[in-house]
């Protein structure tokens, strides 16, 4: 096990980048004005820029996309009359923003395909080959190329390696040079997973609650001590130093080993360290529904709801994000409806053929909250999830890639 290395205080990390951001603070007004003028010459229209409710310059704006991922059915979230599993989204966040209650997944109902399509505005990976980049420029690439920002200005925090390539495309002029830093959570070897299963089953056979709690603590220690973390998605020494610090801190704690909690803590630390303009966090623990446990499925929805609320609170508390951030929250896709002989919530269509991709899989929602977004409003018109990319880019004052699904920012004002 590696020796724990104490992290440097956040305000002392990467002094060169901090100095660069201080200069940008001085130039924000001028840069915002010049970008707006450039957009006007190109004939671009920005609904938010024209809204009297928003006085932000383009360089002041931040975009955070939260993929409420792992496959969340409408019926257990927005469609539940009591909203039992999304109390924060429904009671604390929805009154401040606009809810689009009929977002549509119009292509393959698979986690990487749907998440990548949210990031590009096009339906990606017809062949399910996630080992290669996406086919169209992502929000991250478009932003970094247009603004000429360092890699630390754009980050994607994803719950699994199957999402490792959602940040960059094979499009000429884009690619890795303009990719975000992609952070994956720690993983454990198969041998560790097998030993954890053995400890859990052994404790369960005793019928003792204390034995089960002790086994849980042993499993957590084992997971931390044998874990590994990938750095393949990091683009610079500053990013690698940041993740190394986060990982060492995580291994030294005794709290939850939840992947989604690790991502949330990482996003908040990233905001404090680098103040990136574009962030995406893709949660995924709701996909535990595949194990067939209803209680674990709805518990994961509640946990994702709490973590999303934690992220929004962080934006409200940080001066660089408060009053400047557009947050777009949406599931990657849903899950199958209950039908005689069918798997119901356990699955979300056939992996290869897309067979059984029913209304439960295809109907999701999006909550938009931030400057210029109408409060307490609900829109029921159907809208594809691929509209997310252009919507976020328009808020940032940038056009999407050619033939991407158009922005719906004007609908939110």
C-alpha cells in the first residue's frame, strides 16, 4: 500500500493556473463583450444573452451537466405523485428551475451511448464500440477549442470505464488536444470482490447483526487497501496531481465506498481547486437494479438525489459558481415497464438489438436550474435528450457542431 501523502492546501496548488485565472477575472467583461460581438457577426442568437434576467458576461458562465445515471424510470422519479425517492430534486430544486417532463431517448438504450449523445448532441455509437472516440465533437472539445483554455477548464467525472471515451471525438481539428480530464472511481480486483462476497455470506449465515456489521467494515477496508485507480483520462501533470491527492485521501478514510459519492467529492474539490467552466458528472449506481432488488434500486435513486442536491449546494456556496451556473440534470435513460413475463425494472432493453426499448426506457426528464431559467415551470412537450449539448453551449455563447440537435435554451427563459 502506498504511503499516504498529505495534500497541499487547495489555495496553494497550481499557482501558475491560479494566476492565469486571476488575469481572466480582470478581463472577463472585455472577453464577454468581444465574444458576444463575434457571435453577432456570425448571426448566432443567444436566448440567455438577450434575456433581461441575465447580466453575466459570457466568460462568467459555468455549465454543469449531471447525468442522473444508471437508468431511472419516470415512474420512480418525476412521475411518482409523492416523489418519494427524489425529495431534494422535487422540493428543493424544481421550484427554482424548469422541469422538462418528457425528454426522449430516441436511440439505443445503453449507458455509454446515451451519455455520449448527451455530450455531443448526436446519437453516438451505433455499433456499441465504446473503445473508440465518439463521432462528433463534444461540449468539452467545442468549449476548449473556442476559448483556448487549459485542460483543467473542462472535466468529466464518470462512474465506470465504459464512459472513458465520452469526452473526445474523432472529428478533425478536435480530439485529445481539446478533451476534458476524465476521472473514473477506484476499482477492485476480482479476487477482492470474491473475498468480500465470502465475508458477507459467512456473516449472513450467523444471523448476527453485529457479525454482519463487522463484515461490512472488513469489506470496506479490503476494498480501499486493494483498490486501483485509472489515470488514463487525465491530460496534464496538474490533473494527475489532483486525482492522486483525492485518491490518497479516500484510501485514508473510513466512510462510504460508494463510487457516486467519490465522484461527488471529486467534483466539489475540482471546483475549489481549478474553477472549471464545464463539468459533467455521470452517476451510475442506480444500475444496481440489474441485480433484481427493488429496495436497492430505489435506495440508489434517493442517494443520487442527495448527491445531486449536494452538488447544487456547492455551486451556491462557491463565489465562482454562485449565480453563474446553469445546471442540467437528466437521466441517461429509463428502464423497462412491468409486463407479463418481462423483466420490468431489472433491465432496459436488449444490449445489442434494442428490443423491448419501451416507454419506460425512452421517457425521462430534465431539470434546468440557473441564471435566466424560469422558476417553478413545467414543460410537457417531447424533447430529445440530445438537445442538452446545444443548450449548454448556447448558455456559454458557443454554437454546437453541425447538424446537432438544436438548443432549447429559449424554452427555459
